[in-house]
């Protein structure tokens, strides 16, 4: 268990960088979420009953929120 | 410490707000006739009300005060608790988890785990959550009393008892519907109050550039303006923030916490369940600014009085000092209302959810399996009263060691968050996860948390492990164990898993 712990921590230390790496990683996570939302089948986004108007499209709002998060991490701090 | 002198306008605003909440709660208590009405609001909640309620079930008065102190101490990094630790998991939960909970027709998260794995897993997590919630009730009372003493000059018992009575009036009769409706009003008041503190504080500090200049002049605030501190930060290294908070603690809280999930289970349709979570994420975009910036304002304006945080430094003084120094008469009433809103919405959510879990996961399976719906409704109401009184009873002993007790509850819960998320993920994403896999994952995950907390040398580490790392490794261990043990044990029949696993939709939608 001791050697597994040392191995895991050394793997993490190997990929650590400055805070720029953290911001890039978080932006990548939200970017991936946007891709997943775009590729999601209609029945999983509430569109199965017909095309909703843009303002009631839950998927569109979720993508917008994820985009705002990418901008926040890109611009702030 | 500080004393606030309320003007007549402030007092009128506070009284109108409290009276309005009580009246609204009582009005929406009408027509509660069944357990489904009481525990799930009769599945009648609109998405916007559930979304507003989600926000204030998460953010209470103690979070407002605590976050101001923490952002004074650590800086912008605290925003991650609402950004990567909330918005990311909430969006994931909106599309991957909430619709399945809703379609499964369950009342509680442990009930889902029971259907997916077995009664042992269900009972284990139900008991853990009930213990945590009861303990949390005591801490909410104590933080409310501390706040009311500073802001209104009330003594401990007056604060605790008046809070219990006010919340009890509508929660015991109206159940989830009254809770969500009053929470919606509370959320609006909370946003207005927090925005006033933030806006007036920024104006006084010379805007964001004024804060940047003031912070950069101090020696101990090197990483205060880093949203994600470097990997060698002693408390919040960015890999731990991303993995521990964003991938484990955040999702476990927003997917596995009954006090959060329950309002979404009460929405009218599967799509409204989804929409309530997305709406919550949209509101949460502004909360990091509203809650964290005040701490930085205090740093810029009052660092000579508040000092540099050390071992016995009290972060709970930061927000009251801002309120006393910055807010003009007339505005104070609104901010008082926001504090009341935070306390009441936190308290009613935990009481309502604890009552639901005791009835659904303990009383029905173990004590009275043949209980009628009316018996469960009556028990649910009595439990709300009992839980409120129980919280009052334990609040006094908790008061003596509040800081350490609150920390102990949080540490206690963090032992179980990683394993809970692992079981939920494996249970929903794969039909291959077995009952034995679930039990083994739960045990090894909790043991990993306990080991990392109490014996870090076992894992090759010399000093204490940051709790974000504990959450991550307990999650990884539990997930791996579920996968390995499930590979060698027999899964449930596909028919039993219908509606519980993503890839096995229910043939007919189950209604509770």
C-alpha cells in the first residue's frame, strides 16, 4: 500500500505545473462538457417531444453557462 | 464585538420579511393529503422554484460568513467551490443523473442505492446522512444564534427558539412544497442582500483595481489573486481542487445529498428536473462574486484591524465588520433579511430531508413495512417537529466547541462522499455493478478515507493529507473495488435494473 501511495503521488507531481496548467485543465473540462452536450441524443436533453424555442432549450442554456465558465477561467486570476 | 443599531425602517423590513415567509409557507401548506404531497410536493414544483430552492439549500448564513473569512485568508481560490465545485457537477447532474432519479420514482438517494445494490448499502448511507443532518441542525442553530447576537443583540435561547418556531410553523404542515416556495423568496432576498454588501464594499475599496493594489502591497497574500493557486500551495493546490473538489466532493454533494436532490424529485416532469439544475447553475455564476469579493474588500479596507490570519484568528468577524462599517441605515434591514433567509432555508431543507429519509429508509423497511400513506404523512410531520427540537437540544453542547464540532461533522461526511459517488456512478453507468461490488466498494472507500486521515504514513506520506486529496483517493479506491469485485460476482437480472441504469430504460415509467 505504501509503494502504491508513493507511485500515485509521484505520478501526480509529474503532471503538475504552475497555475496556468490548472486553468488550462479546468477550461478543458468545461470544453469537454460542451462537446458532450452537443453530441448528446435528443431524448437525453428534453427535446424528444419536439424542437423547443431557443429560450426553453435546456441544452443551449447549459452550453452558455459552460462557455461563461471558460471565459472566467481564461480572463480572471 | 460589533453592535448594530437598526432604524425603524430596518426593523419594518425584517418584520415584513419574516411575516411574509411565514404567511407564504402557511398558504402553501393547504391541500397536503398524502405522503407524496408532503415529501415530494405532489410532484408539482415548477423548475424555477426548484432551482431557486437548490441555491439556498446550498448557501446558508454560515456559508456567507464563513466564505468571507476564508476569502480574506485564502483569496480568489474560494470561488472554485461555486465554479468547478458546483457549476460543473450541477450541469453534469442535470443531464446524466437527475432524469434517472426522477424516472425511477424514488423519494431518496439511499432508496435508489437500495434498488440498485441491496438493503445494506441503502441503510448504511441513509444512517450516515441522517446522523450528519441531525448534527448539522445543531450547527445551523448555533451559527444563527452567533449571528443574531451580533446583529440584533438577542441571547442564545431567544435566537434558537424563535428560529425553530418560525421554521416549524410551515415545514411541519406544508412539507416540501412550503419549503421550496419560502426558499424561492429567500433566494431573491439573499441575492439582494449579498449584492448590496458586495457593491457598497467595492465602491468603498475603489473598485477591483483598488483591491488589486491593496492586496499586492501585502506580503502574505502572494496567491490571493490566483483563481487556481500553483501545485505547491499548502491548502488548495490546483490538482486537488480539480480532482478532489470538481470530480468528487462537488458531484457527490450535488448528486448524492438528499437535502439538495429532493426538490428536484418534486418537479412536474423529467425535463423540469433537468431545467431546475441548469437554472441553479445559471444563478450560481454570480454567487462566487457576491460571497468571495466581500472578504477581499475587508482585506483591502480593514486588514490593519483584522490582522494576518494565524492559528487563533477568527474569520467570522470579517462579514459583520463589513456590515457594521459599510451599510447605511435602511439597507441594513434588507441584509438582515438575507441572513434570516440563509438560516431558515438551510434549516427547513435539512429538517424536511431528514424526515423523508427516516420515514422512507428506516421506518418503512425496518419498523412498519405495512404502514399506510396516512401513517407516513403523520409520522413525517411529527418527525419535523422532533428534529427541530432535537436540533435545539444539541445546539447548546455544540456551542461550547463550535469550531471543532463543525469541522468534525465536515470531516465525518468527507469520509463517505467519495465512496457514495463511486457507487452512484457505477450503479447508473453500468449494469455489471453487483450488490457485492457495491458493499466492497463502500467498505474499502471508507477505509481509505479513514486511513488517509489518521495514518498518512501508510500511504508513504509524512504529514496530514489535504481533505480534497482524501476525497479523490477514497473515490478512486471505491470505484476500482466495485469494478474488480463486480467482475467476479453475479449481477442483478436486467429486468430488475430497468429504469435504474442509463442503458436500460424503464419499459413503463414508474410513479411513486
